[in-house]
């Protein structure tokens, strides 16, 4: 009879196998738990549920939801979650602020958990968002509700060192990303595996599927496995069959929970439009803000330059409400900072481009104002959706020029209930003189005004609906005067601009564009285009090698342009091509020489001098060595000196001896090679062993599950610990990046870096001997630049 193992009575000296018995028990329970969950999901019909607790969810997700105080499901969540849990593709359409984020994040966690996904399985879910801010917001929600899970998740949105993201990417199970940055990783991150992705989510799906992101998205999808689940969400959902085919959707469930509703916008939203002539726009906005100092507002404009101009001028007019501005060309750390500030603010006015039009969930916004009309009804719906979120109330005001009134009719046909309002005469005031004063005092501000003017005209010229938006019907001269300019800058190159093409260029990934030498913006901000097309006489002038006619002001612009690849000077770009390389060094360096046996090498450049410090390089220049043999006294001799001729001849002819020598040496090299290879193989083996060991350790950690906080691989940003949020790292990165000179209207934090950069680049710009003496000089120069 085999000896039976008896459990001792006292707990103090347990036998060794108790531990493994406990592990087995735990494993069995886990298996049972998984089976139970699968059965619950299979049998779940999804009908008549109101609470998250009624869903067949893992206890981790349920706990995450409970801790985040989510109890009752919204309509879209009630419909989409059960379907997605059953493995179906979902096309979810529901109004802004109706809880779409949870409708896809809950299934993402559940699907991966039920597939027993571990940190070792790599990337399992990809969530794509059109903007960095929205991706960050989605990631924050994921962290909240996924805190009890053992997955690792990360943000891949750019604005950070590619290398940091690359390292972290290999460890991520769930990635929330922007399309451009993801594509860049696919291009540049070795070993990035997307062929195991189980779930693909597109938030703001119609935006990601539209022309702007078309190529980028197609390239990403090409790398994903065909067998995967796809979840698409938006307030303005695409139903285009070709789009769905592009994604490989066959039997997707289309869920439009608010299709029967009388309005496409939230019920608590009051919407108005006001007809204002273009020159009156800023006056009206100013008066409006003055009358709503206790509110929280978002003001949409069509381009970054306008946002900057209005922000800078209104700031100096001391309106009496904290002003903020946000656009896609700010530093990432500034973007994060401003988003956080506006989220936390009770009263504030945020001037912004469409970078915040979609998805962002700023709490308690009272007003959404659209100073410039959106590109279409969809964009309108998303912009106004920044207020009246999740059953709250809000108001929206759209400014339309008299020639644009038809836009309001278009909105009505899209089920947008909007009413016309007028402005009280008593509230009217003009800020034209104040603006003129500001621009007169500050040429930089005037230059910004000119850029803003040009970009506004451009934004109108790329509007899709040519019936509504007609540049030729706008009073451009009066508009220029109204914003403080002395006359309308002349604009070239506005014809034949294809809006779709513009978007495509704008949304192409920055990193890849840099490789291709193109220039534009990420995140579609209504302003871009091929810079190469527009060449001014100043371009040609700068390309000349003997420039000494630029004023200090214009030299700054050139310098600025070179230093900041993101600058938006679509019409003002000055390429200094060929300048640096062609100009001979003005100072003749006395030439040095270096003597090596049999040669004298002239050192005619610093590069050569540096190169010759390397022994390896030097060895190449020296004559080939000769073989010496040492005698008994240690004296060196040439071979033939120690060998008499007869003996030499005995050994065979010189040629056979040479052959023999070569053969022997060849053999020796081969042996050494085999040995080297063996060594390399062992090293590889060792590395693999270490990797496996590490993996096993990690697995052990994950195996511990949620037993102890210190062992759980939490849903943290790829930076590591909770506190290691984006901003901190980015600051480090930004310090290392070359920066252009800070303009007075930019954030103070850039000052140090800008000075550094200015120091570096100063020597490359030839400044004018004479600065413009009077206003006319400046005016002429600046308007000339815009030709
Ligand atoms: P959408 O993506 O549809 O515009 P979000 O997912 O951003 O909407 O959600 C809007 C707001 O509603 C968020 O502040 C979110 O926290 C809240 N929310 C979402 N679902 C629920 C829910 N089930 N219960 C309570 N609040 C919710
Ligand atoms: Mg959303």
C-alpha cells in the first residue's frame, strides 16, 4: 500500500503540498467562474434591464463600475453592451453625451477577460479616437472602470517621445490611440504585433472613416486580423456600406437609439442662430461675453490663427472672464494643461478650433458659441454637444453671415431645432478702435491679425457647401478694418482648393509627413494645404544666396518658420532651400597636416580632423603591415632574413607557398567563425532564458489576480505609476526638442527653450542693415509677404 500523506493537526508545520493544493483549488474555481460567466452571457437576453448589476459581467468590471458610481444604464448602453458581449459587431448611434464611451469600454474589458487574456498575449484591443484629448478622456474612463482588472493599457497619441511609447507598446493589452500616431508606430516600431487584436473600436467613427483619416485608417486595418470584433460609435453614425466594407463588417447590428426622437441634439439643449455681418462678428462676440461673465463657454472658430488672434486681443481688452485657448498646434503639455483648467473652471471662456468639437466631456458647459460656421450639420451637432450632456441643460448660439443663412435651413432638415435671434441695439458696441490701437502698438499682433484674416478666408474657400459659403459675397475690406487692420491683406491661391484633399493632408500622421517632407497638421483643424504651391517673390528672394535686404522683423519670421515645423503660415512659408550648403565658409582655416609612414595627410576640415582621431580610420590610411619574425634574442627580422634561399625553395614555389598560407589562414578564420557563432548562439539562448524567466515571473504576478494591490498589473498609463501622467514626461521631452523663438503671444513656459533655439539659429539668418523706420515700411513689408 502506498504511504498515505496525513495532514498534521497543527497549522505550524504544514506539508509542502498544501500550497499547490490551494493553487489547484483556485484554478478549479477560476475555471468554474469562467464557465459560469460564459453560460450567463449565452443565456442573457438583454431585455428590460436597467442596472449594470443585471448584466453578465465579471466581478472586476462590476466592481470598477460600482466604484465609479455608475449604476443605471443609458439607452445606448442597454442596447449595445449585451450585443457586444455576445461577440457581435456594433454600429452604435446615439446623441452626444448619452454614454457611448462605456458602451464600448465595458465590452472591451469583458471580451479580453473572457478570452483569458494576460499580459503575455500582447495587444488585444485597439480603441481609435480622432483627437488626443478625446483619447486621453477615453483612457481615463478605462482606468476608472478597469481598475480591478489585471490588463495593462496605454495611450498612444504622440506629443511624447516615440521611443517611450515604443517600449511601452510591447507591454500593452489595450491601446487607446489617435490614427496618425498608431500608423507611425506600425511604420517605425519593430516587432509591433497587431495580428492578435480581438476588438477594434472607433469612437467618433464617422470622423475616423471620413476622407481626412482614410489612408491612415486603411493602413491600420490592413494589419489587423480579419477575425475580430468591431465596435463603431458616434452621434452621427456612418451608414455608408463602402465604409463598413472597408472595415470588414458583414453582419453588424445598427443601433440608432434616438432615431425616433424629434431632435438629433440633446433634449436639454436650446439652440439659436444670429445673423451678423462679418465685420460685426467680433463686436457681437465681445458684447455677448461681457453679458455672460458668470458662464462657462466654448467659442468655436475655424482656424488656429483666428483662435490665437481673438484670444490675444480679447485678453488685452480685459473682458472680465478667464479666457483660455486650445488648438492642435499647441505643445502637448499646454493642451493637457488647458483641457484640465477648463474642465475644472466654473466660469471661463475657451476659444477653440474643432479639436474639441467631438467627444470631449467638459463638465457643466453653459454655452457653445460658434463664431464661424461649422463645415457641415454633423460638425454642428458635435460642437453643440459640448453642452447639455447627460440629461443636463445647455444653450448654443451660432453666428451666420447674411449670405450664410441657408445653413440654418440645412440644420432644420437634420432635425436640429434652432431659432433665430437678434441682438438688442442697446447691447451693441464696437471694439474696432481698440483693436486698431492694439495692432498699431504691436506689429506682431498685427501680423497675427493678417494671418487670422487669411486663414478665415481660406476656411471659407474650402467649405464643401459652395451654395452657402461664398467668399466673394463677404465684405472682406470691412472685415479687415473691423479686426484692426489698415487694409485687407491680398490673398493668393484660394482657387481650386479641394476640401477633401485639404483634410487628407491635415490628418496625415505628423511623423510620416516629416519623413515624406510634407507639411501640415494632425487632427483636421480646417486649415492647411500644400505649402509648396504658393511661392511669393519673397520666397525667391530668400532663395538667393546674397540676401542682406531683410528687415529684422522679417528675418524673425524666417527664423520662426524654420524653427517651428508646425507653424501655420500656409501662405507665408519661406523655404530657405540650398542656402546653408552653398555658401562657402567665409574664414579660411590654415590647413594642418598629419604625417603617417609614407604619407602626409592634409587636414582641411574639422570633420576630417575629428575622424583622424579614430585609430581605426587612421589605420586605413597607413600602409599595410609586413610580417616580422623574432629571433632567439627577441630581435625582429623580415621572414626572408632568417631563412636561406634553398630552404625556401624546398618548401615549394612562392606561389604554392602563398596558396598554402592562404588555405591555412582560411581554415583558421573558419574555425574562429564557428566558435564566434557558437558564442553568439549561447548568448541568444541565455537572453531567451532570461526573457522566459521574466515572463514566468510576470505570469506569477498576474496569477495572483486581485488578491493584493502590490502585485496587480494595473490599468496604468504606459509611463508606469498612477502619478506619472503625460504632462510630466512631455516636459522632459519638450526641453530636448528644438524650439522656435517665443512670440510674445505664446505661453511663458516656452521662454527658456525659445531663447536657446534663438541662440542656435541666430547665425543663420541674415538680418537687414536697416529696420523699417515707419509704419508704412512695415505695412508694405507685411502686406507684401501675404501676396
Ligand atoms: P458620449 O460619448 O455619448 O458623448 P460620454 O460617454 O462621454 O457620452 O458620457 C457623457 C457623460 O455621461 C459622462 O460624463 C459620463 O460619465 C456620463 N455617463 C455615461 N454613462 C452613464 C451612466 N450609465 N450613468 C451615469 N452617468 C453616465
Ligand atoms: Mg463619446
